[in-house]
C-alpha cells in the first residue's frame, strides 16, 4: 500500500485516492472531461465531415440534375458540379464547424 501526500493539507493518503479523506482536496487530474476535447482532433473531424457531406451533396445533386435532364445528363451534372461545388463546400464547412463545436457529429461529442 503506497502512500502519498495530499495536495491540500499535506497529510498522508493512499495513492489511488481521488480526494483527500481529511480535507476533501481533489488529487491528480480533474475528472471533468467536458473541457478536455483535443482541438486538433476536432479540426480533423470537422474537415472530414465537411468532405463527406460535400461529396454526398454533389453526388445526390448530380443524380437529381441528371434525372431531370436525361438527354444531357453528363453535361447537366458537370454544370451543376461547377456551379455548386465551391458555395456548397463553404456552406457545409460552416455547418460542420458549428456541429463539431456543439458535439453533434459522431466522434465530436463532449465526454
């Protein structure tokens, strides 16, 4: 049984104690993990979700435009892709950043 000193009152306590039994001071790292979300991971997740949503938007939009214009489906799909790719990427990037910040996308939830 290893003993360590309390950070609050300096009395000896067991090394696995989360709080001091004498003074109640927390020992070790905080167990509140709501504030410990890794920023780099969140940025990568937001970027990944942006690309996934963007790809699905362009794919679905291309199919819809092609179905509405079956004679020139290829040309209509290309025109849609050229016209909608940058604005949709910017919009979906903003949506993804907001949803990531709120923890609503898979892999971005607060613990």
